[in-house]
């Protein structure tokens, strides 16, 4: 595989996917809240209230000072999809405001912002990559990071379904919109995962190819599960959803089974990458994209156990919440160490 030149150090080379910090912190916070770890949930929520505006400030400064670098990111097949983390981060923070802070107004504002970001990015990013004159091969251009676009769509569906009961007579409209986002995001997952699976099984893989975003293979299916559970829970507010409720339940089960299938596979690939091929394990901001799926699997399994009368699934969440918390702590410690020692490392979606 041809190696891409590393991005410059510092703010100029900041990866567009750094909003995964907010995604990971937010979903682990929500998982903690659902599993009765309220103090941890509130602490992580407070951290996110700092992370989110800080990342926007850094992003805006980067646009102003390094416009050429941002423009290059938008047409880079690996880095462009990282911009979708802004959508997911916005909506996950909105869910925190709703579930932990019980601030409906803030949640609605963040949901609207998430919709605007999603609409702006999904058509600009994919249009630019489509009309781009020079393109990489499939082996060089596709990776699990592309599924962040699915996570973005599903995060809008999740928050919309959560907020719908607060919209009164407009709840059915919001839920039909959330349903459309859920189904559209699901279709996008099927398109992209087909290419990823083809790349995995028919092209030679090196340890560097299995960068942290490959965990989004599972995370995108997990958030699709969560969106389905939210739609099931909100169905009484929408005649349209009630008419297809068995379909939504069945499709939600399919997403959960898909997410579950990926976990052993990703662990095996991780052992191969770091244990057998001895790929160094060091901090990379893209590891936040591996923490997020663990927290999301915890939350979606908990919610699924409630809406399909399968309480025994709750035991999985009670274990996974500590896995997600441990992963968050490890990556957070790595980030602090990285910032303190001023380490530099290339962080490119491959």
C-alpha cells in the first residue's frame, strides 16, 4: 500500500475525527447513568461540557489559520469521513442533556444543530469524494471510519426519538423523520460494510490497516440497535410507527445480533495486530473511536432488554459498562500523557 504523507504536527494536523472524544465520553456517561453509576455519569457529562466547546474553538481556529489543510481533509478518502463525528458528538451531548441534566431545551437545540450538520456534511463530503479526479484504490480508501457516516445518521434518529414525546402534537412528525433517518442510516451501513468486508477478506491486510476505527464496524450496528429501541419505545406517539412496530422490533434484533457478531471478530483481529504481529500499542486519538462502540453496545443492550421483554440481556450491560469505563480511562490517560509529553503521531484513517 502506498503510504500517504503524514499531516503536519499541531493544530494544522488535527484530525477531523477528534470529536470522537465527545462521542466516547458521552456514551460512557449515559451507560453509567442507566446502570446506576450516577456520580460517574455526572462527572463525564461535566467533562463533555468542556470538551465540546473546546473542540469547536480549535476547529474554527484551524479553519481560519489552516484553510488549505481543512480543504485537503474534505477531499481525502480517509480523513473526510472524520467530520461526521461532529454530528454524532452533538447528538450524544444532546442525549446527555436530556437523560442526565433533564434539560429539554438544550437537547432540542443540539438536535437541530445535529440535523443541520448532518445535512451539510453528508452531501458535501460524499459529493466531493464522488467528483474527485484522482481516487485511491478500494484497499487504500475504505476502512471502518467510513461507518461514522452511519453513526451520524443514527445519532440524529436516537435523539429525535427520545425528544418526540416532548413535541406534543408534532411528535408523529418528529418520529417519522427519526424513522427515515434510521432506515436510511441502516441502508448506508449495508452499502459500506459490504465494501469493508470485501476489503478485509480479498485484499492483503497489514497491522497498520486495522487502525482503531475498525471498531466502528460494531459501533454503527450498536447505535442502529439503540435507534430501533428508541423508536419502539416512542411508537405510542406515532400511528405510522405503530403500524410497522413488528418490523421495527425485528430489524432492531437484527442490528443487535450484527453488533454482537462483530465483537469476537474484532478481538481476534486485535490479538493478531498487537499480539502476533507486534504492532505497537500507543495513544492515537482515533482510539476514542474504539471506546465509543463499547459504550454504545452497553446502552443499546440495556435498552433492548427493556423494549423486547428480555431482561436477561441486562446482565450483559452490567458487565460491559465496566469494560467501557476501563477503555475510556486507558485512552484518557493516554491522551493526557500524549499532551503532557508533546508526543507527535500520525493519525490518518486508512
